[in-house]
C-alpha cells in the first residue's frame, strides 16, 4: 500500500541504534556544509574502520557486524551517506555522482579526524570505497569490499531508471510504501536469512523526510553503474578482502574477478546461498573475513 502520512514510522531516536549505550551517535558538519550521521562503537583509541552502506540503506545494514568488530579491538564507525538515513539529503542530482561521493567520503574522514582508516563498503558503498582508494590511496589502510556493485552493470537498472523519471521527482517527496521496501528486501536476500518486520521499519523510516525520495532517485540515476569495459578504472595496491553471496542477484560473480585484477592483493570469499545483503544474512562469515584482514594489517 502506498501512503502519504509521515506519522506512522520510527522516529529518528527510535532508529538504530535507538539509544543503545554501547553506541555513540554524532552529526559532524562537513566542509561542504552538509551534516552526516556517524554511529560509533568500540574504544575511541583503537584502530579505526569506517563502514559505508549501499544505495537506499544506512548504518543499520552493519548492525550485526559492528559489535563483533568492536569486541575484537577496533573502533568501528558506520556512517549514513548523504541522501540516506539521518544524514542531510541534498536535492541536486550532481551530488550523487561517483566523483561527488568520493569527495563526500573524503570530507567525512576529515570531519571525523581520520587520516588513514580501514574502509569497508557494501554494494554501492563497496564500489565507492574502491574508487576512493583509487584516488586517495594514502588515506586508506586496507579495503573490505562486501557485495560491491558497479563493475559488471546491475541487472534491471534500465528498468529502474525508466520507472523513476525526473518528471516524477516532486511526487517522490510524498509517496511512501512499505510494500516497495518488502519487495526490495525479497530481491536482495538469498537463502541464508529472512528479513524481519523491524528490518522493514528501519528501511522504511527515512521516507518520513520529504527530501529522501528525490535524493534516492538522484543517487540511482547519477551514480555510474556501468560495466567496467565502458570506463577507465584504477588499480589499487592495498590489502583487501572481497566477500559476496552465491545467490547475489545484484552483481555477477565475474565482478569479483575484475576486482581481483584491479586490486591485486585482494582475498576473495564466496558465501554459499547468501544474497546481496550478505552482511545481514551471514554476518559470521563476513566478520571473520574482515577481521582476518584487520588483524593482518594492524597487528601483523
């Protein structure tokens, strides 16, 4: 059902981490003037890792990863990218190109006072941290690529673009639909897990902000999802791990083969029966892979 009411969803204080004292939430202002939300867990003096979500998500996607990484001795910071979650949502389409998001991530690291953290990203976030490392390798300690999209194209992207024309942008400020959220979750899950009513509410919650719909639409259209043969891509000579699910319908396995070529020091791990949201479906495997990288890089 599609509705227009904005009073029937989780309020900002009820969204993850919903006041859990194990987390610290901040809203740093960036050089551009935008404010973003950062959700942090772990010892502030510990080696840092920044987690970057994908399109239409938020820090919530890492809810099963943050405790394990923090308990292993790391400072874990999950951000809401601009346009998402509880971060500011610029309404200009050019705010969401690859180049713009790379600079956005640089501003985020600057605002958080992080010189050379580990970076891990899921989906669009995986593609983003790869491109960031390609431009600013001196700002990155190592990379975690979790179901990273963008090197083999995205199935049905043409249909998604067709169904979200610019002419309807004013409408996107008003329309809200849990049915769309449920349909999206069904598509990105494999056979390792099942989404819950709480998951639907968390991913539905940002629609209470009128700026969210246009921002998400612009991110869908402005980011470069094309296959790798259509553009030049950097080689990244950093320690890295790549994790994806065997039932991921949003990216082809060949995409990881391309990352193997572009990131020569990457260690790849396929998770049987998991879908695109492998960090939600199989957090144990993802945590193990990322921690193996962090332990090797930070502690030898």
